[in-house]
C-alpha cells in the first residue's frame, strides 16, 4: 500500500491562482478530509490527484510512482462524485462490472500482444462476478444488484456508485462531496456508514467537503484549505482545540 505525496502543486485558471503551492502527505489508510469554504480549490486539488486535471507545476507521487502525465485510468484510484453517474439502463450489477470490463479492454487495446495470453472470457466473467459479489457483501447491497438506478433511493444509489468504485480495488478512494445530494437525515446516517466502511476496508480515503461538521466527525486528519492554501493539517480534535489562526478558528467553529 502507498502513501500519496503532493509537492508544490500550483494551478491557475486564466489569471486566477487557484492552488498556491500545496504540499501534502496523505498517509496510507487514513481518512483525510480536505475542508474549506466553497471556491477555495478543494475540487481542483482532488482532480489533480485523480489525474483529471493537470497542475501547472509541482508533482504527485502515489507510493513509489511519480504519476505526473499518467492518465486517470492508470493511477489505480477510485473517484466518487456527488452526482451518482450510474448508467440508468444497466442494473447495479452491470454498473459495477463496467470498470472491470473497461480495464480489460484498455489493457488489451494498449498491449495487443498480451490479448492472446489473457485468460478465457468465461473465466474472466467469473472473476468479475466474484469481485462484484464480494464488494456487494461489504456494502450490504446484494438485494439491489438486479435493480436499475431508477429503482433505488438516494442512499442506495450512493452505495451502488461506491460499489462500482470499489470493485477495482483501488489504492485510494477520492470523494468530492459525495453526500451533498442527500437529505439532511440521510447525510448524517451516511457519515457513520462511511466511517464504518473506511474501518472495514482499511483503505485510504481522501474526502472533500465544505461541511466542517462532516469533516470533524469522520476524518483521521483534516486539511483546512482557504484561498488555494492549506492553513492547517492535523486531527480534528487538535485543530478544534488549537486552531492555527482566526480564520481556521472561525471556520471550524472553535471558541478560540
Ligand atoms: P471548491 O471545490 O473548493 O469549491 P474549486 O476547486 O471547484 O473549489 O474551484 C476553485 C476556483 O477555481 C474557483 O474560483 C473556480 O471558479 C475556479 N475553477 C475551477 N475549475 C475551473 C475551470 N475548469 N475553469 C476555470 N475556473 C475554474
Ligand atoms: Mg468543489
């Protein structure tokens, strides 16, 4: 397993400096939240880690690997968005199998010589079904596998989307405000679910939110971002007890 290290990440959109030299080391297996007000650059930073956006300067290392220029699909990360982005015409099971099929396809396309040595189609389908079944068990969504997204509640859809991200067994999960489309009660319930899931998977979670309560309850550590900079990185309790400055104190609602 691998830690993820960001060094001097800078990013501008036209004249606007959105990220001003971010240094951040994400530890293997931690639940790290990137928290800060809307527009401070959280999504941009997450997209750079994911490989969906290129930084202007600085580097991203995943484990031993420098991934600058490596495309998103080759970074072994799973990205969960706030919109569920499930295919409406496919069942949950078929949705969960899609990334596995895509991966096989892209390997075969890029390395045509390898295609001959890939295991037979029937065997491969069985392995995919197994991966989906195991993931469904962890998420407790076995009863939903035959349904289509239109037949699911918001929380169930969120779990199915998470399932689709999980079947590839990524090095880390990147989540951008994944609960923001849910109603308040379900959002609070899903916090506990995500914390449990993180414990069971023992995988790295990088979680973006503008909701300080969400960050305070779920994270191992939180990085408080403002104006394209990380102002403080520490455990929620230490940040709350000893905020680095007044802006951080106000944001997390600390009495200091
Ligand atoms: P956050 O996720 O913290 O709300 P973002 O990373 O989405 O913030 O955006 C940070 C700033 O960068 C905002 O001012 C936003 O308008 C700008 N921005 C983000 N993406 C783009 C883009 N593709 N083109 C131009 N400006 C962008
Ligand atoms: Mg955002």
